[in-house]
C-alpha cells in the first residue's frame, strides 16, 4: 500500500488509522472472550496494550487537539450561509445588539438542527450496510498492523523533534505487544 510507505509524510494520520483498527480488533477479541467456553483474557489484554502504546506515540505527534468532528464545522458553515447571512442582509440600516443576538441564536439552532439531521442520516445508512467479517478473523491483520507500526517507527526515528523520536520507542513496545498477542489469540477456522 502506498499510504504505508515509510518515506512519505503523515505519521499521525497513519497512527490514528492503526488505533481505529486495533480498537475494533480489541473489541472483537474481548467479545469472544466473554462468550467463550474457555476464556482467553491474555490475548485481548495484549492487543489493548499495543493499542495504548500506539495512542501514546500518536499523542507525541499531536501539537493541537485535532478537529475530530468535520460535520460540526461544515454544519456551522452551512447554517451561517443559509440562516445568518440572509438575516444580516435583510436587517435594514444600523443593526442593534438585540437583533444581532437573535440572528446569532438562530444560527446556533440551525447548526444544531443540521448536525442532528446529518447524524441521523449517517446512522440510518449505517444500519442498512451489511456487516463484514470480524476484524480478528482477518488472516493478514497482524502483518498489516506490524507493517504500519514499523513504517511509523521508521518515520519517527528520522524526525528532528526529540518528542517525536521518542514515539519510535513506544511503537517498538507496541510491536512487542502485538507479537505477544499474535501468539495468544486462538484462530477460529
């Protein structure tokens, strides 16, 4: 995959993607542990520890808190264009503070309503999507995770910032935990 090329930038997005994949895998492994006749508490705990090390490494790359909800920003812009801008154009002459406050409140409510509608549409479309195979059943899971972590560690070692170079150590620990989890988790065939 070209996005895991160690010589192309963007370590932080790759670490977030690895964290999301590991979160789904840990949840699946934990659910299997809860319903199993012979529970395996060590396997998903080791995967969880690998995820924690990846999250620690990703935190070293974070300069400012990431903007996680694009829907909120887009709905605020849409509400500003749809509700607030026409209201400002309609209000004649000198605007009074009370009028501006009313326009701001209308924009806020429009933003919240648009965000709620978009969220409901996303939930409705997710309900209709078929479920794929469980992440833990993927035969290439560990190889893909290992490759991604090694690529991020290589990029972290080459970084000029000492904080980001320290992320390579965290990623090496994550590789150790991932290898230990690979030995522990039973494969269902």
